[in-house]
């Protein structure tokens, strides 16, 4: 499978925005068969506040002490480009945050499958952890990262810090228009274009639309696999209970976190709603498979479900998306509406304590446990 798709896929572009769940953003998918709530109150845009979404807020949401922000954005009117891309590409509806907590840990899981912290640390500590970007460079695959200010989050990686391949996010559009993007690209945006509350979410959508269009205009649609996700749940509600894979020493679920949107698109991506369970570690795993890279050496990534089977190198390439700023036409909703797929069973492996953090030299750091919660009587189960 990875070898077949590698013949067509010449580039993987991973784009990471901020702070939304599947239900909070994609109520507009309900008529098309998406497993989404569709009758919650409509969210204000821009959002009036940044909801709590750290480990404690997640625990309150998980145990029913809080619903989180029980609202939904108007997908059709505020986020139409995202709806068009979800309907024309692959929408992975049961993709989840890597960990049930806030930003930094989840960004690090997208980059390299691990996090030594469950908080947003003060300052910029560095850890010599393996990463997807470092793996690419070690194996002769060209890469470039366009991080947010302060080189967030790649600045946490000793191997990546100071690399000439880490450049300002403001450089992305000119590089893309010039057709000079390498085989592996990771892109973040600064506020207010990252969609982090209290930003206008349509502005963030437009930034992604511009980024995709720059690649398309340079002829990259057929050869690029785009993966667009959001870092964490942002304190927004979602109606689906996610399976337990890992838990912290207080016996509280850590992985999976809440459902987070993941859109996979490009000329060779098979359209449709995909209902498998996966988490943020599947993003580097998929890139590894598509680019023909060896294993990362991080079990959370190496054993994650790969989404490389969403690529069909034999299909006639799908039509390129609308140019930035053009009129968007959303496909007519089916009548009657399509019923959603049933939730798949949880992974067969019993939940495990969160593992140690593996460093590049083979040594380890203790499992992340810097946000302790009230001790629960027994480990969580999927029963």
C-alpha cells in the first residue's frame, strides 16, 4: 500500500489549526451522513470567550460535570470551504485528539507522537524526541516547517531547533506559488488566523483556503496529499464518547481525547466519510507510509492506524477545489438525509497506562503526569 501510493504522492502537507471538535464545526455534514449533532445552539462568531480546555476541564467534560461549550458554528455560512472540502475529499469523522488535554501535548503528538507534558509549559523547554520532520531529514526526504510565532511547536525539539528548514509561516504562500515546497510540509498559523477563540473562524478558514489554492495554482493538486486538522477540543462539546487507549496514574482516560476534525484531500484521495477510530498519531504514521519512510521508533505512531489507504493511485484525479475567493457551491443535501455510519467497535487492545517518552538516544523520560486529577477507583475500560 505505501509503495503503491508513493508512485503518485510527491508531497504531504499537514496543516494544523486550533481548538474545535467535530460537532462544533461540522453540523453541516449531518444531511450527508456525518455522525454529528445538528440541533445545538448556534455559536457566536467571533466566539466571545476562550473556553477552558486543559486537563481539568477535560476531566469535568469526561465525567459529565460539564458539557463544555455546547454550541455549534454555522458550517454553511461561516465555514463553507471546509464543508466543500469535507464533501469532496475524505472526512475522518472519528479522528480524535491524541490526548485529552489542551494545546502543546497535542501539537507534539502530531509532530512526533509523544509529549512529556500535559500542560502548556512556560518558556520553551527542549526535549530530544524523535519527530516526523527529523525522520524525513535523516532519510533524505526534504522537509520544511512553517510554525507559529516562536517556532511553536517545533522549537520543543532539540533536533529541529535552529534548522534552516524551519521558516516563518508568512513565507508559505510565496513558496507555494513558486512551486518550491519540499516533499514534507507542516504549516501552522498565528492568531487570529489559527481559529483559536476568540478569533473569527472564517478568517482562519480563508487562510487555509489561500494556502491550498497556492499549492493548486502551482500545479500541485494531483501530487499532494493535504491533511487538515485542529490541535485539541478547545473546550467545545462533542456527543461521541471516544474509546480508551491510555490512562494516567490517577486512572483517568488520556487517549483518545475528544473527536477533532480531520480532512484528507488531494487529487488522488478517495472521497467519502471515513468512520474508523484514529488519533493524532495517525497523522505522522500516514505521512511515513505515503513518503516511504521507516518506522519512527515511537510505538504510539508506529502502531497507529494508517490512513494511507485513502489514497487511490489508479483513480482519475478529483477536480481541483475552487480558487480562493471564488463562489463556493455546496452540493445539494440528499433527500432523504443519509443515515450516519454506526460507531465502530473500540480497538481490541485493552487500555494501557500512558507510556514513557522515548528519546532519540534510546533513553526515556517518565510518562507525562504533570496535571494530576482526583484519583479514580479503577482504570477506565471500554466496557
